[in-house]
C-alpha cells in the first residue's frame, strides 16, 4: 500500500513538472503582451465602470 501511495505522489509530481515546463515553453514562444500593462489603470477603469452602473 505504501508503494502505491509513493508511486501516485511521484506520478503527480512528474505531471506537475511537465505541465510547468510546457507552460514556460509556451510563454517563451508566445509572450503575453497584456502582461506589460500596469495594474493600476485597469483597477481605475473597473472602479469607474462600477460607479457608473451603481448610479443607474
């Protein structure tokens, strides 16, 4: 039973490492242009929209 648990944990760990590696490769070849946008203007736009719809 212990061997089965260790094998399952090892399998899941390897799967997570594989997903992480593929994610990094995809990010390397297809960089996200939206990540360069600062967060503050986005929050300001969200707050303005919220106030606009709250008044209606």
